[in-house]
C-alpha cells in the first residue's frame, strides 16, 4: 500500500522495516479509544466549519461501522499500516471513500496516540479500582470470620508480639486502599485532553479544543503542545501505582507461602487453588502464590523500562515512545489478573486456629507486655527491658514459657513484679489489654472491622 507520507519518498518501505517499526500488533487493542477520539475530532471539525455537517455525519457513521467490524472480529490486521491510527483511517476511507482523508485535518498521530492512551488508562484504572475493592471485600470477609483469633506477629521473621488474624488481614485492606487512592490520584492529574496539539506546535487551522475536550470527557485541554506530545508521565505514574499493588500482593503471598508449609501450618489452601508435583506424589504446592510473587518482577520491570525509555529523549515526540505500550499493557494485564485471582484465592484460604494458638505459646511474645507492666509499676522502660531480658533467659534455661515461671523466681529478678503479673503473660489477655488507637487490641480490631464494613 502507498504510505500516507509517500510524497517525499523515492522508494517504498522495505518489508523488514515495516515488520520492525509496526505497532499495530499490540496497539490494535486501542481501536475503540482511537475511534472515540476520531468521532470527537470529526464533530469538532464540523463545528468550526472545517467539514460540512453532512461530511461529519458520513465520517461518524463510517467510524461507527468500523468499530462494529472490530467488535465482530471482521477485521484482519495489516502491519503495512503500521499502527492502529493509520489503519482505522484506512478502514474508514475504504468504507466512505476519499472523504476519509479529511479526518486527519489538524491532527497528528502524536496527539492522537497521546489521546488514545489517556482514554485507555482512565478506563482501565477505574476497572482496576473496582477489582481492588472486591479484593478488599474478600479480605474483610475473612477478617470478620476470624475476628477473635490470635496469631503471632513477626519482625525479621522472628516471633514478635501477639496479634489478631483480623488485624493482619485488615493491614492489607489498608495497603490496597492506598493503592486505590493512588490510582485515583494519577488519573486526576492526567485528566487533560491532548488533541489539537497536532504534531507538536498546534495548527493555523481554526480548531476549538474545548469541543473535543468536552466530547471526550476530559477536564480541560492540555496547556502546552510541546509538553503534550512528549509527556508520558501519566504512564510512569500508572506503572508506579501498579508496581506498588504488585508489591503488596507479593508481600501477602510471601506470608501465605511460608504459612502453608508443614513447619508453620498456619493456613491451608483449598486443593483447587494449589498444584502438584510431577514427581513427588505427596506435594501440594502454593504455585498461585509463588507466581503472584514472581509476576511482580515484570511489573517492576515495566516501570524501569518506562523511566529509562523517557529519560534520554530530546524535545517532543520521538519514535522511541512507541515502546511505552507493550510495557504498560503487560504491567496492567498482569496486575489486573493478579488482583482477580488473589480475590478468589483469599476466599479459599483457611487459617488454622489451633496451630496459631499453639504457636503463640512459643517465642516469649508476652515479653514486651511484661516490660510495659513493669513501667506501670514505676520501673523506667530501659531498666524494664533489661529485667525482662533476664526473665526470658531464665525461662529459656528452664525450657518453659514465661507464664510457667514461679512468681518468686521472677520477684528475685525484680520486686516490682506482683502476683497480678500473670495477667500479662498470656497472649489472649494482652490482646484484651492493648488500648492504643490502631493497635492490635480487641476494641481496635472491632472498630476497624466496623469502619471497613461501612466503607466497602
Ligand atoms: N505508533 C506510534 C506510537 O505508538 C505513534 C505514531 C507516531 N509516529 C510518528 N512517526 N510520528 O507512538
């Protein structure tokens, strides 16, 4: 086919260059946004008198019928058209004749691609917010189910202090809430309409960008055409938001992988959500969780690719920028699939009450509460810390838990210890005693459950 730019070329593009430079194999997924942008653009050309009303009607109905053909799978992609923008224009011209050639008036693929990608991002970011909400709901459901269950908390993967299963699950609801607000935040900032920036400086034609802006549902037209065609900040912000979602999913899955091992046995995952080994008959592996953790790598990779892609570019649009799409599409697809499968997996994950309680009796997790008990009895915290360290050592030597120590043995170490000390020596009691806002105390958990039940 003759290229739209063929006027100044003495030779046709070689097929190897066509194959190397094409983007239609992946940007075709933008067809609906491209057509949406073109319909708005044609409408504007009509309003300002660059097309007659009859021409606009013909162009728009042609574009709608091209869209239908895409939807009905009637379109076979042709890489000689390079990208979706030129392909749609070609399909339109095939349908309505040479009038199709008017559509590109006061437009460049540079502002067109910027518009398409923004429309896509606004759309999918909203969808992802909904998916994250569903994930939060499945976590909340579990948190309610386990409202009163206790479990160890960990720092450095060592037993730390007692906490609640619900408190653990609620922690991830918070993380995903920030992820949602981050998505909303970057959509808010990118909600500006690029069309009319043309190649990079605007046009001498009498366009009205406020018309296309309104038609496409953006807040305002972008203010600087040079910035507009060179800007991919919004994709980088999106990639960064996706990277944090993937990080949170990965953190959660890492815990689950550890906790479903025989050594921990804190959780079990339904058979339908695990896979087996081709050689070891006894194996039931948390492969979904491992893959969710593993897929984080490509999501983070996309962020780094985009940053590196953009950092060396001279002014305005450069063809390098075509590389943005595969990265961001893959990142979005990966995170979207991850959120959805995790939502299912959470519903099929069961915590093991007995094991969690048994595990709470290990690791002297009452030690910090004991130190705080001493503070309440007038001991300075640093001294209390030292005293409890000595008591822990004693229990370790006697191979028993803190609660099993004789009162007299503890009083030998500090006479600030009274016979009510045993109140702080069981994890269940400690959870009842923690009153600090946002802490792991029973009341705080109840409040947070109420808060999220109202919000979600
Ligand atoms: N396919 C290109 C991209 O994805 C848009 C086309 C702009 N090309 C050009 N030669 N100005 O970025």
